[in-house]
C-alpha cells in the first residue's frame, strides 16, 4: 500500500502546484496603477491614483490588492512625477516613452529659438488679397488714372482718387457707411495710401465724382471695351428703385431737394426712394447709370437714357424689362423718338398671347441645346406686333417634375383632413399659398379640391416665355441675347441693392451725394463683373479665395515693416486668371519714429 500511495501523493502535489501556477497567472498581475473613486455628500466624485500589487490572502487564497504608494487625488496629480517613474522603468526594460506633451514643449522651444528675435514685435495682421486685386483692376480699367487727372485739373493736391478707391473697395468687401469706412474698415485692410484720408475728404471726393461723372463713365467704359474687345452694337438698360433709411420724402424746391420721393418698389412697398437706371453690355458690364426722383415712372427715364447714350455713338440701345413694365401705354412711351424695346409678356393673362402666339404653328429655330425660338407676327403693316416665343426643353422638364411633386403634396394634405370645408382655417391658408393655391379650387358643396384643369393648362407654358419687340432689325439671336441681358441687369440690380454691394438703404440726403453713392456702387459692380468674367467664378468665391492673403506688421527698434504670407494655391490660381502678380513679400519698410 505504501508503494502505491507514494506515487499517488506525488501526482496530487504536482496537480496542486499546477493549479497554483494557473491561478497565479490569472490573478497575480504584479504591480499596477489603481484607480479609486469616492462620491462626496454634495454629489461630486473624487478620483485617487495608487500604486498597488496583488498578494494572495494566507487564509482564503484569493488575491488581495496591497497599496505600495499613494499618488493622491487625480486633479492634484503631479504628472511629471508619473512620467519620471515611467521613464525609470522604461530604462530598465529597454523601452522608449512617447510623451506627446513633452514633444509639444520641445517643438515650442525649437520654434521659440528659431522665431523672431526679441527686438522684433508682431503688431497686427491685415486683409490684403481682395484689396490688392481691386486696386489692380482699378488701375487697369482706367478708373484711377482718370480720377487722378480730374483731381489734377481741379488744381488740388488732396488724394481724392485714394478716397474713392477706399469707398469702392469697401462696397466689395464689407459694405459700410462712409463714417464706417474711415473709422473702422480702413484699419482692418492693407491700403496705406488711403490711411490718412479724412472723413471730410471722402465727402469732397464724392462731390468731385458727381461733378465729372459722365466724363469718367465714358472714359472708363471705352477703356473696358478695348480691354475685353467688346462689341457695343447692342446695349441694354432698365431701371429700379433704391430706398432710403428715412420715413419722409423731400419737399419740392426751394424748400427741399425734391429727389427722395415716395414710390413703390419691386416688393410693392411704398418708401422714400430714387429711381436708378442702368445700362449694361451683353456681358453685364456697366456702361452708365442715372439717378431720377423716386416718383419717376420707369419708362419716362428712357428719353434721357437714349439721349445720353446717343451722344456716345453706340450702335443701338435697347430697353429691356420684365412683364411688370409691359403695358400698351408703356410701349407707346418707349416707342417715342424711335425708341426700341424688348419686353417680356405675361402668357396666361394676355389674350393675344394665349390665342395668337402660343397656338401659332411653325417650327422653332434652335439656337442652343437649351434654347429654341419661334417668331410670330400679329397684325399687318406698321401696326404689327412682333413676338418671339422662346422654349427651353431643360426648363420644361424641371417645371413638370416640380408640378408633379406639388400635386403629390396636395393629395397627401387633402387626404389627411377628415373634411375639406373651404372655410376651415387650414383650407384658407392652403389656398392662399403661392406654392399650392394656383392648383386648388372650391368645388361642389364648398369643398376644396385639386384643380386638374389649371394644372393641365399650366403644362402648356412649361419651359416657354414670350417677348415682344418693336425692332424689326433685331435678329432672333439678338432677341435671345436681349432676354439674357434682362436677366443680367436683374442680377446686377440684385448685387447692387441687396446682396453684394448693398447700395440700399441709403443715408445721404444731398442730391450730389446720393448720385455719387450710386456711381461708387456701379464702379464696384464693374470691378466685380470684370473679375467674374476673367475667372469664371462669382465675386463671393473670388473674395473668399483672396482673403487668405494677409499682410502682417512688424516693428523693430529701427524699422516698421509689412510682410505678406505665402500665397495659397487657390489664391494663386485666381491671381493668374486675372493676370495680376502677387504682392512683393516685403510690402513696405519705414524708419521707426
């Protein structure tokens, strides 16, 4: 028995040792950083760090944590102490510690050593890119040279041209009042030649501009025509209202100026305003602008516009306008003195258009992939009316898909209501909606229902528009261009009044200052359109890319100097498209006072 029991005892002992070894590998993890959390009575939690190791309890045999060292509260921890411990252990184990904060401090020290000497101070960073381009185009279009010549002839040494450049550039960057340009904006941009221009000089510069506006506009336009090799045989013009930040209009002379008058603008609001007429080329480049009293009927401006443009000996000047200007009385007024016009027509409300133009047979003439034109003449002899029916297949497809979506939304909306009583609040709101109202009607029993006939009739107008002109020499191509010119003018007016240049609301009250303000805005529009035509980008995109180019001011004990940053790739592409060289790296150096 004893011989048999001895091997059995040995086997039991080996098995027990192996179990201990397994348990040790699972439970005894050696030293580690232990985290303890304690919740206080006020609800806050405090975290503690401890260096611990697991030791087996002599009675239970379970691993028990024993604290070797307490590092204290986590929010009061000395991080460098832990890092030193890590590095000490790493040296023994032949490991490398990668501490991001330590590397960051090293980089900071390297940059500090390689950075500016203590004798040189960085003062401020100013916007450079947009100003650099605006000033370059200001010179290229002849605006700067012409204004300097006008100033020289006025026998004054005041830099009025610089003041006008500052006000024009501000319109294209961050439109502000003349006070804002002088008091705030000039301090944010790099335009040192205008830094010393006072507020009173800006108003004097506006007076100079108003006195010589026609001379300047003519010289600048023909300089622009040469630069772009423009064909100026066709010029488009239209008028719009520009409002003021006042509640009352001007009195008639001699008690007032009589320029700011109550009138109805395009939004149907009656406010003190002036009427601004604008002539542009096919490309949307401004030719000339005019300012009339706010109660002037737009068509009555045509006689003055025609007379002034006739003096420039341009090929033809064509008045273009949307359907809101189209009436028999307006057409008769426009035709006086052999005036030529191109007007959009309301297709649904004009009987002659519905019956004699839209239903007339004949083939369209294709002018482009998205434009077809068909000429229709109504009447005989000198009293005939010449219509041009235009069709855009892509626009037709878009409008039909849009209508299908609107009708689906209407069907879902009507199905969601238990009753379709036309007097219900939801039904009244739906029928008053500009999106849905045109396709709704009140049917039997005063129930709201979809007007399928109206939707079917609207399909006949999809992708189509009708123009009328009294110019029989106008080709279909020029007519299509004329309609595009109308859209360009409308886009120019939007840029002038609301979006880009923000010509309105105006705060000036002297007529000469009002006219000069409009001229400054039109000069800004000319610069913006020039840049857009050269780059194929909108001015907003151009300015966004140029704003990355900055000028930084430094000062030493002896000198004060400006230096630009590196030119970003997208900024460089804009400059290349405009054929404008980047500014020199060091912009200016002057001795410290």
